[in-house]
C-alpha cells in the first residue's frame, strides 16, 4: 500500500477518533446530569439509560477498532488481513479504514459467528 494512501487513511481514522471521543464525552455528560437531577427527572433519565449505554457501547467499540487500526499503521502491518495475511483490497479500506480482514475472511467470519 502506498505511503500517501496510508497517510490519508490515518488522517481519516484520527478525525473519526476525535468525533467518537467527543460523542462519548457528551454521552458521559448526559449520564452525569441524570444523577444530579431530582428523583422524578432521574426516573425518566434512567429509562433513557439503556439507550445511552447502547450508544456509548457502540462508540466505545468503534473507537477500539479505530485505535487498533492506528496501532497497525504504526506497526507497519496495516491493510493486511488478520486471518490469511493477504493484503486487504484498497476499496475495502477506503470504505472501512479499520477493516481487519479481507472480504473473503470477513464473509467467512460472518457465516461462522464465534469461530
Ligand atoms: Zn483474509
């Protein structure tokens, strides 16, 4: 993979990472506000808690994938499939820079979840 392509993807990943970190901060701030509110307000907030958790978990998981991709860039093995070691297609990386598997292995993993 050409260096300038990696540099472009790295910039993209870092931008996404900042967006997600901001989102997580806002989610955490909302949760803290829930605890400060009076009891009626708090009951309502707690109903939203599951939604907030889901959003937070999603953002946390995505953040982890992005951080892992940045580490792979630093280690010099970015764009290589974790399963078969083949290069991941650049179109696939352009669409999902934190893809860890080539399309074949990703499809394989989807067909056999948990293995
Ligand atoms: Zn593969």
